[in-house]
C-alpha cells in the first residue's frame, strides 16, 4: 500500500478500530493458524470455554432465542461467546469495521435484568447479538462505509433498522466490512482492507456484504444484516456457505442507512438477513414486520408478517420447482452443476417436481442493469474518491455509461418494465409445463457461474442482479457440498456462448481447476414471485429439509 | 382558432370522432338549451324514454349492477340510456374524444346472452357501461391523448386495465377529454377543444380527467376511470360534484396506458375511479383487485381486496378526523370554509371527533413537486408539440426547471423522502390530540382553494398534489352544497399569507364573487394513510352517511 495521505488515514482508522476492542479478546499470534493455511472454517477461538463453544455451535437462531427467553442462557454469556469468536475471526480473515463491545455488554445486561424481573422478553429478538454491515448508523459510533473521505464521521442517530432491532430486543455489537462504493462482489477498501473467505483464504467471501458472510460462516455471529442491490447478501452467503434472504423492495426499512448512490430508485437496494441457520432469516423478517416499520419509514410497504403464506408451501405436499441450470449467457463451473443435480435428485426423491427453466433473455436484463448501476456516469464514486484522493478500485467506475438525463432515465425505466413483463409472462406460462397445471412455485438458480471466486475475479454478478431487476425475493441456501478436487474433475459443459463473458469464465476453471477453489462451499438460490417473502421462506424450508440442510 | 396545419388536423379529427356516433343519438339543435345558459346539470336528453330516465337516475352503481345481474335490466338497455345521455352531454359541454358505440352494443348483447344462458355474470362488473379517460388504449380505436402529433394512431392492443375491465364484464363505450400533456387542472387541447362544467359553463370541470368529471356529473356514465399525478381524478370530481378515489401507487394497473412523461417515477401517476355514486368507487376497486392485476402488470403490488380493512372503520363507532381548513399557503374561498364547517358539524353530530390539522410545511412539499413535474426541463411536452407545430398552452411548460441529471434527480428523491418522513411523524403524533389516544383516522382537506375555477384560472394544484407526493389515498366526496350568491357573501378569511399565491387567489374571489362561481358544487377530500385504499373507502362511507350524501 502506498503512503499517500489517504492510505495513512485509512491505516490510522483501522488502528483506532482495533483500539476499541478489549484486549482480552485477542488471541495470541502463536495460537493462530499459520498465515498460509487456506481453510480456517470450523476453527474456534482458543479463548472459548466449553459452554461458549456450545453456544456458538447452536446454529438454529430460533433455538438460541428460546434458550435466552427461557433463561437457560443469559444474553451476556451468549454475547461473550460471540465476541470471542468474532475477534478470532477478525484475526483470521479481517471482517470488522467497528465494534460496540462495552455498550453491547451493558445492553445485554439490561435485557437480562428485564427478563429476570418481568419474565417477559422485550421483543422477539430479546438478547440476541446481531452483526451489521457497515451501512447501518448507530448513534455515537463512526461509520464511513470504507471511504477514506468519511473517516471521522460519527453518527448522530440510529438508522431506522437499528432502532427497530433494538426495539425487538437485539444487541448490536459489531459492524462488518464491505467494498469501496458497496458495488462489488468482493470486499476491499482503503480503510479496512481486504476480507478473505474462511473456507479458503485465497478466495473472496463475496460481496458486497462479505464481512458478514465471513463472520457468520465462522460462527462469529448468529444473525447478520446486509444490503443487496445486485447480489450483495446472496453472493457472500453462497461463497461462505450460509443462508440469506433478499426481500423485495420496500419491505425492510432502509431509512437513514448509509449507501452509495442514495436516491437511486430504478433498482433499489434492499436490506436482508444473513445467518448460518435458516431460522435466522425467518426470525429477522418476523421481528421486523412485528415492529410495523411502515409507521417509521414512509417508504416501507404496510405488510404484516403473513403466516398463512409462510405455511402454505409447507402444507402443499408436492411443490413445483424450475431449475435454471445456467442463465444462457455464462455456463457454470462443474461444482455448480454437481450441486444443481444433487438438489434436483433430493427434491425429486422427496416427491417434488423439478422442470427446466428457460432463462428469458438475460442479456437484455443485464444490459439494462449495466446502465442502471452507472446512470450517474460514475459521478457518485468519483466524487467520493476525489474527496480523499483514494483511487477507484478496478472493476468500479470503469465503463460507466454517460451521465443520463432524467428523460433518458425515464426511457430506461420503460425498457426495464418491458423486461419485467416478459419474465412475468414466462412465469405464468410455466403452468403449461407442470403436472399441477399451476405455474412453478419457485425457480432454483446458481448464485454465480462459479463458487467463491479467486480474489479480484468476481466480475460477474449476472446471476444475482437479474432478480434485483425483477424484484423477486430469493433465499440463498447451502447445499452442504464443497469443491473437492477429487470429484470436480470435469470441464465446463455445453457449447461456448459467443459474444459474452462465457469464455473468460470457462478459461478460469481451466486455469485454476478444482484445486484453485478447494473447499469452497456451494450455495444456490431459490427465487420466488415478487413481494412474496413469506412464501419463498416457506418454500426454502421445504427445500432445505429435502436436501437435509435444515 | 388559427388555420395552421395543426389546427386543421385537430378539427378534422374531431369531425371524424363525430362521424362515428350513430345519428339517432344527436339531439336536434332546437331541443338544446341556449348557449348562454350557464347551468345544464340535471338536464336529460329529450331522447330518453321513461325507463331510460329511470336507468340514468340510478345513482348507486351497486344497485345498478344488481339490477343487471338479476336480469331486471339488460346491459343493452342500460347502455342505450347512457349513450343517449352521453351524446347529449357532448352537445352541451364537449366531453368526448372517441366512441365505440356499435361495438359496445355487440358486447352488451353478448353479455346479456351469456347471463340469460348461464345465469351467471362473467365478472363483478358484468354489463356495466364504463367510460374512460383518453389514455386507455382499446384495440382498433384511435388514441391520441389530445396531441395533434398523435392523430391517426390506432391502438394495436388493449392496455392492461381495459383487458381486466373486460374480464370483469364491463362494457367500454366512450373515451373522454383531457388537457394537452395531461398536466393541467382544466381540459383543453388542439384536437378536441375545451370541455366546460355542466354546473356552470363559464367554469372549468377541472382536470386533467375533466371530460369524465363532466360526463359523470351529467349522468352520462355510471362509472369512469381517470388518472391522477397531481389531482387529476380529484379536482374534476370536486368541481363537478361527484365522487372519486386516488389510490396509492401501484394498486391499479397502468401498464400500456398512454401518458405524458412515461417512465417518470419520482411521483408516479395512478389510476382511479370516478362516479356519481360512492359505491362506484368500491365496485371498481373490488373488481380490479379480484382480477389479480399483479399477474398481468409486474409493477402492481399483490394486494387482494381487504374486506376487513374496509369494514373496520364502519364498525368502529367513533372515528377521529383532522380538518385541514387550509394548507397554510393559500387561504380558501368562503364557500369552501362553509362546506368544511358543515362537514365538521355533521360529523360531530354523528358522534365523531374532528380535531384541527396543522399542515406540515406545504411550501416545501409543493416546491419539491414543482421540480418533479418538470424534471425533464419541459422536454416531453416540447417534443410532442414540436412534432405537430401545436403551441404549448399557457400554464404548461413554463418555468420549467433545468433538465436534471440522474444524479440531481437522486438528490430530489432524498428531499422528497425527508418530507414524507416529517408528514408520517406528524400523523403519528396526532395521537396526542385525539380522545382515543390513537392517531387520527383521516384528514379532511379542501381539493383546491376555490370551487370550480373560472376558465383558465385553475393554476393551483397544491391541495391535491401534496397527497400525491406523500402517496396517501384520497376520496373526494360531494358535500351536497353549491355556491350560492345569497349565502356566500363573505370575504376570504384570515390574514394574507405573504410570498405565496395567496393574494392572487383572494383577489379572484374579490373579482368574481359568488356570482362568478354560481352553482358550482363544493367537494372536499378525505385522506387516508399510505396504501390503505380499503380503509379510506370505509371511512368515506361513514363520512358520506354522516353528511347524508350516501
């Protein structure tokens, strides 16, 4: 790293972050795995007691909440366990941007006292430690979203999400790393540096919510919150082997959260939960809906939690899925295909139906997105970087379209809606292919044409961003499979697709082979109809049980 | 009118429209009221039979539907009555842009046949004639939204709304007039000319959906459909003395409808029903929701009709209203205040509570709207007018802000959302002022600071557009009162509000006096919380009953 002013400021800020972490949580250098050890997933902080090991091993958030609410565990002891494992994770893969550890213990203690005195949790997330991407303002703490220009900015209020999480009883304790501009599928910036993947430290954890992905995969947090405008809660979930939900627009309150390109609405960013357990997603969505966020954030739709919609797919018996083997633009690497086949086999064995999904002109969809994401001609990132002198990182700001006028943006909106219509019609038309005569319940799709990418190579977000454009809710699930050089010996299948990024992707598999991606978890996503978070969570539960991940 | 090319084309098109109307529906000149007779409201076509007079006098759409569905009336005879009264209305105040009369009779006949054979209506609006603003494409008919440049454009498909209305059993038969660019509170354009107000032909029927307003007030249609981006279904309803609903965004499908500024989403235009009866609004909304419009238009929110939300205010006993006497920017003319007082008295007498509403910085709200509506720097209207050479009418295209860049539009969106937040908080805070301790159920507000404006003087849409910015659903209701020179002898009350359009408005009352607005109906609007169409319709029913308009 250069010693330019921006770099000095970034380094200083990272040190200030470290200084806030109580010393007793740092693990001695000698007790850390060697720097060249690729996989660190599954390692536990040597500081954890036996009971604390049990705590961070409770992967079911509902079960953890029950233990806290029934006073089998205190919030303080749960927090202590997660803090220890978080700092250990930080030492291994660098996930943190800010910590609130002393305050978190105060808050946990207060919650324990209330529960002891009243016997009643203050809310559905009472006592649960929760980690947050570095976009969610917490009063009194610095938040800079990884921009050197924003170093030193202390938040004067909670964002609405944090307000509601506190109201629901959650205990915030750390915030996590993200890429410059929050518009990239990896995590690196000039303040907090690079985050790597616990399953293989030569790989990216994905982005933009990659700090969360890595932390959750290491069991450093039971429940995390990220944002997603093109795949940012899904790519890290898939690359790190955990669960996440991308809700539809305006379900979870974004008010007063920091972001790049604030005010951009053609394809809005959304907030979604990430967790090493499926139940973490459900608990988060139920808890937020129960706070009636539409009474706080005027943009949030008034949609109480719909238990019927959640339960219906679970009671339906036979569900109809459509498998999108690839997007018709970029063929997927062999481990993805292996996981897809395993999921189809498991679903079929469980009595469900899986038809093939024909992707609907994803070239058009992603071409629209290319313009949407850079409709300001790169002004947002250019201004932010110019303010400190930090350079724009590769993959960002390049190939920006011209800065559109409002009228040009209106034409783009029309083109986007025409695309949405073709997809809606295609989904409706799937009724002709199912045994029930009803449209498919969900589409299963890769999250990327590769598993966790080699660092700097995650330059294809097409498999996630298409669902942002369509505003379909998605649940990323771990298949339980990992890249194995003994098994993943094949080549990229099918015929090369000319005029696309397909060749680059196939070449990378040739170049790195399974060894290059060794131990990377293989995640997929299940995609529902617009606005149906409860339904897709219900479907994901059925699917997760069929593949024995729940 | 000049004989410029655009004017010649417009006149020719208007004649072509007339030529499509079967001759037997035109009333002889000698049987029309004199041209200088101001009020024509209540007049009936001399061609109507006694039974047809009974039909157009059924002001309750639910009752009319019941008579058709129970085969007490055929769709054909209902249509015949409305067609006669429509053409008579056209002769008096010029409301039409296009007619589909022969096809309408074919469709009505087919529906009658189905009902006779099966005993079952095809849908909830089976057999009901329905009139449409000139934005809704109907396959095979010319649609030009009053732009000379679009003359000769024949629609190659129905817009989604028309598809769903047909599916629900409605019978389209006419389309109605609107202003150039659809962005004005009056109705005039170079194709179909000026529409006037049946209650006083020196006044405007309001706009932009003024053709509907005038037609419905004359009982030329039982149910009409308009659009509203700044008051366009509400101003005509108030000015003409009928009912209308402005739903929240994305409830009623806009797909493939024509509009100016298509793709503009900062404050989207919405579609809403207009009717001389309250029940027309409910029947329309129930019928559209029942068609599951979200399966056809990807932008529509998946919200089935919520009968519980509709019934709750009706069962609540005591409701809490807040009266916004004026918007703090422009004082209202004396008849408006008189109507407000009458409504408060009636509600109070019926056991409801009415507190005062303090408008929340409407100057900021309408300043944001000034930029939103002209964010393209006037390009949309300039391009359309340039294409034919028609001039831009006064009040349109003037004072356009610069053509914004996308980045500038993002900043405007942020300002808009901050404003929305202040209003949301104010609504929540009203709980401190009600006897129930809950926030008010609804706000009652003027629709304009005047009743139906003298032609060319409707230059203040602030009282309606503010609710578009906030996305609050509104029901316009007739108070049953009209301007009466014997009663409305007062002056504009309160103190002049400096630095605003207040003085112009007060001066107009001085200039015209009650005589200038004689017989204009006085309507008000009742405003609900975002996304709650059912609730505001339920509240409007309670209110309408209290003031004896239902």
